[in-house]
C-alpha cells in the first residue's frame, strides 16, 4: 500500500544513505539550446539517409564511383551530378534525391547562424564550446 507516510520515510532513508541526487531544472534558454541540438541531430540523420538513397540508387544501377574518388567529396558530388542514365525517370529520381540532400544540408546551418549572432547569455556559454564542434 502506498501512502504519504511511507513515501516520506523512504525519502528520509534515501537521503540519509546519500542515494538522492540533486535535480537541475533547465532555464528557457537552455531548453531552446536543447531544441537546437535536437534539430541538428534530426538534420544529420536526414542527410545520412539522403546520401544512402543516392548511393543505393547508383548501386542498383550498377554504377560505381571512379577509382580514387572518395564518397561525398567535391569530386564525388560533381561526378554524381554529371550522371546520365538511359531512362529519364532515373535521372529525375537522382535529381530529386540530390535536391533533398542539398535542402537538408542548407537547412542544417542553424548552428553556424546561431553562433554568428553572438547573443549568448551567460548560462548558454557553457554549451558554446560544444556547439562550435558541430559540423553540419
């Protein structure tokens, strides 16, 4: 049976034994920064999926990158953009996949936009170092 008296005794016992920990309630600015981090993670996941779609399409068509060209470098992107297929539907599909990827990439620059404003409040500065490591 659960009662307030039993809960109070259990809490007192946990407090004496040191099993309780402090809880920090984040401010609105910290919550906003957390939302930014979540948005970045979603954008990175979407970008990875878009890249996978492009590579899967090429592999299904038996198309492989030229020797010495690493994935998603500038040379690779130029090579993919210059792809020509026998069927127009495949070219439309590839163009759509590339457009989706570039859209995700351009929308993922929110971290650099935020850093460039330099309107960090005091509590947010502790996260600034983490945000500078973000690469979208």
